[in-house]
C-alpha cells in the first residue's frame, strides 16, 4: 500500500490487522490522530491534513478553531457540547469552542486534567504534542470504544509523538508560524488568497449566508411555501409566464411580478402591524412590552420603507414608455438597511414565540390574533416572509436585466441596482455577524462595571490576549484579554470561556495617540513572550496617561496598532465631518450621543467604501492637461469602467509609474493567465472582476500566475489580513513596487517589477530572472542602518540572504 493511497483512504485504525500495520509506511502520532478523526467522520478526506504531502502545520490549522474537536465528542456521544460556533471568526469564539471541548473531556469522557491541553496551547500551537496526546487519550475512552471508532496508537506500534521534517522536529516551529501570521487561521486565509483567488466565483452563501441562516431560524424550508402562498396568491412562483415569447413580453412579465408581489408584501406588513402588533401590545399583562419588542423588532420600519418603494414603483410603471425601475431600487437601498436589524433580531423573535407557545394564555392570545387576521399561517411563519423578500430582489433584477434590451435607457441602471442590492446583502450579513459577535461577547463577560453600555461601543473589531499596564495605576503589567470596538477597548481577565471585566478605555472621550515602543523603552516587569510593545497615550489638557500593551509577536502587534489607528482615524473623520452630514440632534444644538457615533462608525465598517475607477488611456496631449487622479465611483453614477483598448508595444517609452501601464480594465481571470503566463517574473496587472464589477484583483507572474484579491477595509485597501492598508489602489501598487510580496504570501519572492503593458514590448532575451537567495534568517534584534549600504529592520522579521560574499567578514 503506497503513501499516495494511504493519504486518500479511510483507515479504521481500530480494526486494522497488526500484520497490515507493519507493512504500512510508518506514521507519526499526529498523522494517526488526523486519520482517526477522519474515521470518526469529522475531518474530511480532502483536508490538507490528510494529503500525501501534509505537515503538522496543516493539522494544527484544521484544529485551531475547535470546531473539529467539538464535532468529535458530539459524534461519539451526541450532545456532549451543546453549542458550537461553527464559523467562528473572532478569537474568543474559537476559544469558547476549545474550552467547551475540554469541559466535555472531563465531565463526559472522564479524562484526567493532566491529559488535557489548555486552550492557549492549541490556539497558539505552543504545545501541540499535548493536543495530539489528548486526542489519543480520547480515542481510548470507553465511550469512544462503544461508538466503534477504535483507538491509537496500538501498544505494539511504539510511535513517538514527534513531527520530523528534514531531520528537524517541526513542533518547535509551530508557535513561530502563529506569531508570523498572527494566528493559524489568518495564515490559512493568506494562503487561500494566493492559491484559489475566489473573487471570480463568489459563492452565493458568502454574500447571503447570514440572510439564509435567518431564514432557516425563522421557518426553514417551509418558508418558501409560505412566501409563495402569500405573495403570489396561488399563481405559483414564476419569474415570467411560460407563454411569453418575445424579450419585451418577458420583461413586462418580470415587471408585473415585481409590482404585484411588492403590493402583496406591503399588505402583509400592514396586516402584521394592524392585527398582531395591536393585539399583542394591548395585552401587556399576558405578553410584556419587552417580549413584544423582541417579537416584532422594527417591522414598522420595514412597512414604511416598502410603502414608499411601492409608491415609486407604481409611478414608474404607470409610464407608457421606458418604464425605468432602477431609480426605485437605488433610492430605496439606504432605507433597506433596516433589514440589518430585523435579520439580527429574527432568531430572538423565534425563540420568544417558542417560549410563549408553552404558556397557555399567550398561546390563546396569538391564536386570537391569527384568527382575526384571517391567516392560516402562524405568526412565526409570517415573520419569515421579510427575509424571503429581500432574497428575491437579486433574482428579479437579474431576470429583468437579462430581458432588457442593451439599448434600453434603464439597462445600465439595472446593472447598478443589482450591484447595489448585492452590496446591501453584504451590509445585512455584516450587521447580523456583528450583532451575533457582540451578543456572544456580552454573554461571556462578567462583572462589567463600565461607564456606558457595551452596545454603545459599536462593532467588535478585534480581540485577543495582550499584556496591559496603565502608568496612572500602581498595578504591575498583567496578561489581559482585550476587545477592540469602534469606540473603545475592554480589558478583561480570561478564565476559560469566561471574561472578567478589569478596565475600559473610551477612545472617543479624549484625544489619543498610538506609539511604538522599542524594547529599550518598554517596562521591565514582563520578560515573557509578550514582548512586542506599543502604547496608547491619552491627553487630557495638561495631563497625559499612557496605556502600555504588549503582543506575543511582531505581526500581532502590527495588526493591533493598525486596527486601533483605523478606529482613531475614523473618530477624527466623524468629528471633522461637514455640518450637513451630522445627525439631526447636532444641527439642533444637542450633542451627538455615543450610540449615534457608534452607529455611524459601525455603518461605515459594515458598508466599506467603493473603489475608484481607473481611467481609460487618453492621448498624450490630453493627458498633460488632466489631473492624475481617479474619479470616485458611486452607485447610480453610470456604468462601471470599461477596459481600455490594447496599446501597441512601446519599449522606447515605458509607462512603469503610470496607471495605464498596469491597469487592465474589466478582465476575466483566464485572460490574465493568458497575458502573464509567458511574462518575466514580477510582471503584474490590476483588473476589475469580469463577473463582479467593482471588485479588483492583482495578478502577478511568478513560477505560475498568482491572483490576489484587493480587499476593502473601511475606506482603505489591502491584499492580506496582515498587510498594511492603503488609501488608494495606486498607493498599494507603489508600495509593493518597493517591497516583496513574500512578507504576506510565503514563496512569492518578488515585488511588482514590470507592468504588463511594458512587458508586452520585451523580448525573451530581455527577461530578468528573479533573485531567490541562498537561505533565510529571522532577526533576533532590531537594527538601524549606519550607512547607505546597510539595511534597517525590526526584531522578528524574516530576511532573505542573497550572498555571503562581502568584503567585511561576517557581513552578508
């Protein structure tokens, strides 16, 4: 049995004959653990941890968020872990999963504490051999045996708990890898961005994931039947009539469907308010005011929004010519954001109704309201319809765009409306995700005594462990778990899955500056692993208070500093906003509330910013008279940018520093591959996504063509979670013309060297080979260059050694 076969088969280690095991390639204990988890059915066969070339690093990635481990104990004994954060993005949610697994190991499987790892030892991979040992001990429990999953290793195998690679134990390097990439999960994201380039095939669940989850919470698959029955009135869910033949007839059918279903939807919302809300709110002794609010959320906002939308739609469709409906959508998009709150509240609404059903008086009252409404569906099903409705708009707009002639005046408007609706879906997704993160955080926080409600701090941006000290307090520096919000930081003491409140820093209360602290200026109390320091300086008049933090790695420190700087800059932007953008309270002379600021900042975080459209090539004379800047693109301002016409080869006049030299316009990934596959290493282009206009990617020629998504973070742009953010795409390109991409994408050892239009005019003989170096080193200390031929660097960075042949001995 060869190694390739073993990497792809399902091996039941508990039932494999001893004679067969002796003939198999010798496996290390972590590999046995991975295959045992595959046997249990929680680690899929296509996991990198089971591949022929797998490394212990891949296995650590697979376990880092705790989901696989929680699923393991639930597979052995269902219900061992009650709640699993299946798609945890925040560190504290991953820690909750890990701690839930550890709690089940002791309370359900009777493992000794001495056989268990700690949450930090898995998350940071600081003691991964102990993680493998715990899985092995779990496989040996009686419950695992009764479930028929076998155990590992067998006594006769004599396997050592090591992870050797080229004669080196890789366990010693795992924590370093976590430090470089801030967390194992972020390293996985970095790799995925380079290898898979998902921007051209964005899965629907990526955009509508939280919406679909809300639909499942509210009614599941039965929601489709309810939606069709109520909004189509028995005519069936048809996009256009089967008897329609011409394009114009099909377009008219879609318009009619949009109008009639919208009219039925508005009537349904009105009925919910006039009957259900009225009946429930009038009986406060049976169903409390808080329970009423939990059930109906902001349904009245939905009604007001769609009533106006329907009025505009009726006016547009009353016209005998044109019948342009895109302005109706574009005008309503901002108001449709009220679905963010409704989507966030729907789970609590369903849970509240489920609880009320167990109380006879409440059940009777709700049945009375249903009878008065004339509806055959219960309230829970009716509340599912708004989530279904917002999911139908993209489908209707796609069909409407499809059957609208290219010469129609509303064609480009419909494309913009579709993009706007998809952007709305992302906003609702982010709002629901932020709501759930905050809800989980509040549930985990104990003894909170801050001066303001946690909800007023805005969106949870980042979390993790840092050491913390305030120079105004006579308290030594201590390890704290820190939550960063739009408007402040909450410092806690972590005890398993529980966080005890210790301090709050309100970023919007005073003027703050964030500063780097070199090791010589850092406090000496902490000589442990948290030794990458930075400070947050608060200025109150003539007073100055310094909050000192330290991260475990240089990458983590940079990420914290970058995120805090973004929040401080956003606060400055809010303070300096023009009067017309301020809330009504400020115009009336009243101060802006903390919740208002948090709302504006969190809205900005969820919405992001739209990228500028690169210019099309113009003649040299015209170019000289035009400013070299991008035109800001906003929804509804016109069609997306079109790709510039091909330029002829001009080797005598390279355009290395101009936008036209590297911007390719709208282009599919396959075309970028074709353009760059035979280009010199370091040739690059920026392209607008062909399937998702408004999204941009960086394509770079190397050993193969690499595709990197240019992501938006607020009003900034970045190419990796641990990269610097930039104010524009041009600034990003200028930076990586001078800096290697390998810092964020291991193995991609090149900067942006040759714009693709310049490469067109190059001959094969002019191609330059890349410098790969003779080895790598990591700096143990920071160094400042003393002369022009030396290199400055920070502590903990990776350096590529190009040569050891220097005139001065010992210098590379």
